[in-house]
C-alpha cells in the first residue's frame, strides 16, 4: 500500500508550511496568546484566503473536497507553529458535523460563512460529571411547541470565547447515560439564556464554561435526530483525536528540528556538541 502524498497534498503541505514559517514564529505566537482576544483574526482570514478553511468541505458548498488526509496535513503543519487559531473546533469538529450530517438547509445556511472565515464555531459536549463517557449528559432539551428549550452546563468548550455559534449536545429523552435520546443543536452564542465564563488554557488557547438557561431553539436547529446525536458526536470526536495526533506530530517535528540545529551550532570544548557520541 502506498502511503505517499499525492501531488496536490504535497503542494498543500508546502503552502501551509511556508505560511507558518513566514508568519507565525514563536514571538508572533506569544504576542497573539498574550493579546486580549487570544487569536489573530487577520491570520484566520488569511487561512480563508488560502483555502485552508475550505479544505474538507464539498465543492458544491465552496470547499476543496478534501478528506481526512488533507486535514492531517494541515493540522501537522499548524502544529509546527503551535498555531492557536480555532481550526480544530471550527473546521474539524463543528464543520465536520455540519458537512457530514447537516441538512441541506443547514449546510447552505452555515458552511459558506465558515469557509469564508466569517463565522467561528465551537462544539459544546463536555460536562463536568461526564469525563470519558460522551453519553453521560445532564443538559436537557425539552420540547416546546415546534422547538426545544435547553438547560444545562458545558465544560471546557474549546474555542468558546471566539465562537459565534455552538453545537450543543443535550438529552431529549432517556436516562442520564442512555445512548438513545441525545440531540445535537445549533445554538447562537448571543441567544438569550446563554452565558459563558472564558479563560486561557495551558496550551495557549482559550476555552469557556457555557451555561444554558431556558435557551429556546427552533426544531430545525437539531442536526440529525434525537437517536443519532451520540453516534454523530462520537464520530466527530474520533476525527478530532486524529487531527490532534497530527498536530502533535507537527509539535514533535518542530522540537526535533530545533534540537538538531542546537546540537549542530552549540559548541563545547571547541566542537559542536552533536559530535559527542552520547548525542
């Protein structure tokens, strides 16, 4: 089996690598991390102009019709620069859910804005008691008329401070840990009843604790149905884990390159330390 990149994938990798090298050195990153917003929206817009935000989406939606390999290529190169802009929560997690499982109307309404860099999304699925069990959901979605009313709290929502929209997991029916009865809902973060507590994360990103108090959403805000929500969520998390693994490879390559260069240039006893057998 041939695991080599195609010509298009190689060009994509080279483009992202060049952009990060030219525009996202460590000092630039630290300036962004220490800023009030915690991200550089001009960088995000440049991602859109380069087509990075369009990579995994279908051509009919204005995307480049890429797949998991293209996502891996991009995440690895972003990892080299320790890029903090919300590619994972917006493109891989939320965008992936919409792309694979959103209705035609949902895709048409939301994907163009994501691809253009005009809209940032976050996936609100963690709950304090849930830990590793994605089915452990206390947040409720009560039917009211033709819509739903959401109540509950979500923890460590990556990219939450920057998001315009949230995809929220909530229990429509069943027991707290039942696999059935879980729905995923599109929620405007500015909606009445949505409040957030924002904070920096240890890796330089930003996250939110999100509280939902009698948040009303329409019936067409649900992605899929109430018996497919958990399967969709688990699939999205799998895609996210793969993307984070690719990002981590980028981190390791950057560290390895820096270490090798140090060993070549740092001298001890008049010779580069890389010449020592132990190194």
